[in-house]
């Protein structure tokens, strides 16, 4: 379902970064933000939520998600 189209499917982005396949989704309702990243080959997911949503805050939670993936997945 998440990869039926190569780049974007049902709100999920699909990317290959350094040979690893990821699905991710981010969004906000102006009062909170969420970033979800799925590392498919390693069967590992990260979800980061915040209670403040602006462009900088959404960038920050993406960095936190990447940090957690590197720390706890098999990379």
C-alpha cells in the first residue's frame, strides 16, 4: 500500500537514502506536529510528536527521528 506509486502514495513519501528504503509522513494541524518514518528493511518505525508546530519545529522532529533511527535500528 505505501509503495504502490514510486515517490508518493496515500500521504506517504517513499525514498531510498544510502541504499535504504524509507516511508515517511509529516504534518501538523497548526497546534501540534507529527513525523513518522519507517525503515522497511530493518522493520523499525519512529514516531515523534510535538505540541508546537511551525516550519522550524517540524524540521527539528525530523532530525530527532533520524537520530533515533540511527541509534536503535540496525544501521
